[in-house]
């Protein structure tokens, strides 16, 4: 992926080399399709038309580079979110890994349900049970410890359906889209309902998105000196939920300007898409990924437990957001490795 | 100021122009001093030595560009904070501007004190009074409305001592330092105890720091649809105080990696400097701006009401942070316009 810092680094090696590299990039761009995993259907055309509009200098729709902010939901937009959110699979694995140190969990819900693989009992524990699971597995440790646990898990865990690491279940068309936008001067941000610190340890390597461009839900952290060393400690208290009406709040807190493009797939992204596109004026782009491919991935929308797409699908028609039909519009879903 | 986006924009104009521009930049760099407003004393040498260390490839202290994060306090580090924090001057002006619509303020503290210019009574109102002032002047309006109020004020208000706009009371040596770090692949962030939305409207133009690289204190905001348009509304509730032990928390929330350089001037920056530099390992840089120049600016430290520098001055000696003596180390403080 093309990254500004790589470009600048190479620039330091000398002007002649840069000139040559730029000529190569320019001619490669002219010859090759930046979105090869997208079929030549309406969504691809809409993306390219939007990017050309906002990058054409002296056009009325031109947007200066610093304002080219694009925001992407993560679960179901950049990677698989079925049969459950990956972060939930992480929490369940953590309960199992820590069970030996917590003999009381054998008789205590929702931990009992997790240890017995009783998904019905787990569902019955509801949101309260879920928060309890998250706090038990995500808090009461230092920031560095949590980063290590996440990094180790993501490197080894495998999705049950595809039997692949979760980081290989990212959507190839969306990776191409991220790179295409960045090559056109966009700054790409992840705006996830999931935990900000669950995404950051691998987002740079997998998506090319650095930690400072990840927005997400969080628990409270506290600074303290421990054994003479400064430490950030994770407290079992919710700090911010970056979902639904929280997404525009999170976007404003982290980015401080309104995005010009937003990409989501569920009702959790509705307000982010509204905030991005409904300005009453300038050119904006909204896109919904609709999971329609039961053969290659999953098919779900209005009644799904994870990634429900109902209100936002109705809103897409009203607001002219581009809806991607995964089955029809994506040539490849995953990169074969 | 040299900005990446400007550079990239010009890059689009063609490889040949870029090559020419780079040759100019390279030769200009070789010939000219990137920190001309700094005297040739120890602090300048320490900065240059640090930057050369972390940017020299194949050296043991080399830091890849994405990890070159530098954080700057704002009040007293990048601009003047006496006779009072500029944001407090803003709040007082707002009370005066809105007094006609609030006849009850004539008899109600701390507003009465502000309207009568009674700084003793204002001080007596303490932190509780200050929070009341901030909430009354910073909340109960939309995000866009607040941005407009700040932008209009900063464009017209003048500092009482220098009779200049506040944006001309930024320290020229620090502007040069920001630009020097960016030219060496650093990403520069402001980490202010002041309000994030008070700094963002002008930080890009004045410091070359875009809104997404500003961290600061905040009040709660709420997303809602108003007359069919998505709106962020500012609520009169404290969300986060980005000061003292809050600074490492704010840095982690926004940036997600530990900075390698931190610049502050007061006890409010102590924990930020600890978090940045006390890693028990790799090369880091910490700097304290010590206000020692009563003639050209102000002289204050251990007993000052605004920007008290006491514990952090002791910590500087222990932790090898570079202390800038403004009188001795800065050739110019402000750029004459």
C-alpha cells in the first residue's frame, strides 16, 4: 500500500530517484485498475466518480487534501462479523484461557455458559452479561499487557467457518478501496463499535491504518507510577460507546472535522453516514456493504443478531448512499493466500 | 511552514517540478539553520542530536517514521499564558458579550465579578466558579456555532500587554521546532490542558497542526437530528480533563502509541513527560520551557498561578529533560510582523 511516510522516506534518497519513482507510479496508475476485485457495476463507478470529482483542481467540487477524510466501520465493513463479532470470540477464548485461575466461574453466569459452550444461556445473559464478560477479560491489567494479549490472540486464533486467521478474513475489495483513497490524498480512519484497543494492535499491518487513525469504544484508563515506571491501567468501567449516535461524537472527538466519505454495513453506522453526507451542500459519499453472498461469505440484513441492517438500508435509498451487493459487485471477497 | 499536504499537492504537478523543488529544499537545508531563533546553547544542540539519532538509518537508535510522535503542550509552551490563560480571556469576553441577554448576571457570581472586572472576587469563586463560567460560555450550542464564536474571537481579540492578536504571541523558536520535526518525519500533536475545540479552529493555520492532531479537554457532545439535519450539540457537562495525569490518558486515547518526544512548561505536563521519556530503554526526548525573560515576555515558575513550574522542574533534573532558559536560549521570542 502507498503510504505518505514511505513516499517521503524515499524522497530523502534524492530528487532523481523520486522523479523516476513518480513517473513509474503515474504510468502504473494509468495502466492498471486500482480496484481489481470490484466488478464493473454501479458501486465501483460511483466510487471512482466521487474521487475524481473531489480531486480535480479548479472544479467546484474540489476538496483540499487535509479535508479528504474517509471513515470506515470495521465489523462487517472491513472484515467478517459472523457467526459473531471477532472481539466476542476473543472474549470467549479469554474466559476459557483464564478459567483455571477462576474456579468460581464454573457456577457463575455468564462464565458458566461460555465454559460449557451454551450459547443459549449466554444469549439469555443479555447485554449485562456481555458487559460483564468484556470487563472481566479486557480490564484490570495494564495497557501494555492488554496489547500483548490481543496481539498474541490475533496471531493464532482461527475463524470456525473458514479455518483461517481473522486477519485473512478482511475484504480484499475494501483493502483496495482504502489504498485507492490514500493514493488520492485521503486520510483513512476506522470508526468501530468495537474496542479501540482491540483494533489498534493489528490495524496498521492489516489495513495500513495507524493507531492514531482508529476510533472505537473504550473503557476508562488511569495513569499511575508503578515501581517507578509510568503505567496506564485499564479500569473495569465503560468510558465511551462508539456505536450508533456515538459514532459522530467519536469522529468529532478524534478527527475534529466532518468526513467527506463514510463506509458502513449496519444500523450502527446510520448516524455516521448521516453526519458525513447530510450537509445540505457539498459533495459527499456514503456507502453500505450489504451481505448478500451466502456461498462465499454470509447473507443477512434486517433480522441479523450481529450487524443488523434495517433502518440504514431504508435510509440508503432516501439519501442516495451507494449499496454494495457483495454477491454481484465483488469479484473476490478474500485474497487467497 | 512546511506541510506534508502542500508538498504532496505540488508533487501532483509533475515529477520534474518535484525534482527541482526537492533539489532546492535539499540545498536550502544544507545551507540554512532550521532553528534560527535558537541561540547556539545546549538546548538547541540537544534537539538536533536527538533528531539525528532517531533519523539515522541502521543506527541502534533509529525510529521508523510512523513512530516519530512528538507531543506539545499549548499554553506557555507554544504561546503566552500570562496574565491569564487565553481561553479564560475568551470566556470573560464571552460573558461581557452575552451580558445583555442575561440581566441576572449583574447580581450573580462569578458573572458579577467578570462584568465588574473584579479579579479578586473572580479568584475567590475558585475552580467551581471557573467551571461555571466555562459551561455558560462553551456549552448549550451546536459544535458549528462554537467553532464560529472561537474563530471570530481569535481573529479580533488582542492581548492586553503586547496589544497583538493572540495568534501572534506564539513562540517563534517553537514554530521552527515544529517545522523541523515535521521535516524529519515526525507527526506533531498538541496535547493541551485547554479545550480541544478552542484550539482546533486555528491550530492548523498557526501551528501547522491539523484538528485530528489536537488533544485537549472536552465537554460532552450529543448527536441529534435537528430540522432534518445531523447536529452535534455541546452539553454543559465535563467529559475529560486533559491535564496532569489526564495527559497520558488523552495521548493514549487519541494517538495510541507512546510519543518519543514531549515538550511542556508546567506541572500540568509532568505526567506527559514521564509517560514519554521513562521507558527504561529507547532514546526519548523531554523538554521544559522555563519562563525566565521578564523583559521580552514573563518570568515565573514555582509560585505562579498560571503555568506553575515546580515539581516538573525538579523532575527535569532527575530525568535529564532539557530545560530551556527563554532569556538565554531564545534569540527571538516572537516573530515581528
